[in-house]
C-alpha cells in the first residue's frame, strides 16, 4: 500500500478556490482505530466554515483537510480493535479529514453500512441521519403520535429528520423558502409543507388547530426564534442544530415558562469518542434496520469528483440543493 494518498486540502482560509487536490501522507490507524478506504465523502456546511477559517477542526484531526462524514471499506486495523474486521463496509462521522482516499478513525464510532446499499450512497447518511436521530429522538424524545416541525426541510439533516419521524409514527411539518424543495420533501413523507414566508408561524398554528408542535428541529437559527416560541405546544422541545440566519436573538422566558417548554443547542463534531460511540451503537441498532427495510433512504442531490470539491462548495453556498452533495473517490 502506498505511503501517500490524494486529499482535498485547504491551501489557506478563503473561498472555494483555496481547495486543492494534493498527494499527502496516508494515515496509519492507532490503537482502537480502523483505516478506511473512502468511497464517498459528504459535503457539509461546517466544511465551508472550516475552509473560510471560521470553524477549526477539533484537536487531533487534520487542520487543513475538511470532511465530517464518509463511507468505505476497512483496510487495516489498529491494535486493540476487536469488533471490526478488514473488509467491513462502514460509514461514520469524523472530526475532519474525510475529504481523502483514506481516513483513520475510532472503530467504536463507525457503523455498518445497511445490507444491500452501495458504499457510495452510504456516504450521504452519517452526518445527516445521525444528527437528526440524536437531536430529535435521543435528546428531545420524539414519540409516536407527536408532531415535529423541521425548518429547512430540504437540507440533508431536514430530509433525514422527515423520514425518521415518519418511520417512528410522528406527524411532520416542514418549512422551506423554496416550494420545489417542499414538493420533494413531501415525496419523502412530509405531511404538511409550509413556505417559509413571514406567515409561517400562523400556518403552523392553523394546521395544528392552535395546539402547536411537540418538537422543533431548527436548522435556521435566530431569524426564526420568535416564531418558534409562538408555535411550541405545552411541554414542547426546541433543539437548535444550525444557525445560518444568525446566532443571537431575544428569548421570551415568560412564554417558555408558561408552556413548560425547553430550548437546547447541540453539535456532534466536538463530542468525545465515548459520546460518539454511544450514538453510533444506538444508530446501528435502531436506524440501520429502517434502511434495510426501505423505510428511510439516503437523499443525494448530486456527486462530484475530488477535483471538483470547489464546485461542490459553490453549489452548497447557493442554497439550491436538496439532500446531500458527495465527493466520490
């Protein structure tokens, strides 16, 4: 095996053109790690922020190679690995470095690719579906018969959340500024599509007969905070996963108290290995079978070669995608 590999490298902080495909040293798996030959790497907004110098990789991960998710084949085992084998087809979340032909990551954090699924397609699963599953189910406890509101329902995490909620027997409402994205989300199981104009809170209250929603998955941030507070049901739970519209807004604490509601924020990237491993095991047990049963599926907008990584970043910046963008190695 060669001592080098191809990787997409951030030459310096800046626009998409700072991404370069280079030969770099191939990593070796350390104790408890597996070396994965990458089939595909998911493109995420965090990668754009890292490229611009606004979201550095956690300690221990490559500072100049972006990429938070991947799928591929285990090619080498580090010492102390007992539950994975060479040849296993896996997917996983990384702190960075997934825009590369190979990546070493903790064996405890990878998840088996669903039976019958191509590894390339599986690259669209980890970040979107694990984020949605963790936020909506593990943290906010969405249950059968409840109502979930998903902002940015056409995003990677949004399309994942819609499908997971449908599979769990929950009702889904989704917002987007683009009617075409809402139409496509409806084909994935979205129950109520709501155009994200100024009247979206009134529309949510209308379709819930004034009750509001049990859980809000917020991928937008500050611009929607006031509306979110007005549509939370009694005992409602609001979880913030993304803040592209801004990170600061005023909270009406009295309204939150009156509804006995809650609001929390969450990220995956900076969590400990043990926390990520616990999520991986829960995901493998509860969600991977749903893929195998055809109840949920990865949503891929389009694929790019590694040399086209800058084009993938430009497209994501235009906010005109539905589902995931993938780099195929």
